[in-house]
C-alpha cells in the first residue's frame, strides 16, 4: 500500500477556486467512499489544500487527482509526497492496515 500527502497548490484566482470548490468536494467524496482518502481540507492561508490518501500504487493516486475539477480546469498544481506510517493513533488502525 502507498500512503501519500497530496498538496494542492492553487494557481487560479481565488474567485475561480471558489466557483470550482463545490464540484471539487463532490469529486473528493468518491475518494472517501472508495476508502482512498482519509482527510482533506484547505491550507491556512487559503493557497491550496492538503489530502491524506492511500492506494495500491502512486499511479492510482496521481490518476485519481488528474480528474479533480481543479486539475481539469487548470486551476491547481499537485505535489505528491509518499511516506511510510510507523506510528499512529489507534483510531487510524483500520485505515492503515
């Protein structure tokens, strides 16, 4: 299993981001329903967002985000940082194993 911190970096004006945010969140819901996503939310200040994700391969994760409305509208760039979780709260055990 691959565990990844996804950084979303806005490159469009915030007005365009706000217009796309409802469909972006609907899109992310698919990732939650499939078990790929653990948590997501905007950065502070609001220059992008952070997502914690897992999948069988990096290609699966990057492929998923290519269909994000932000990506499809050239409104954001993405950074993918893979990590190996070694310590975690017991509540996360089911998602990590």
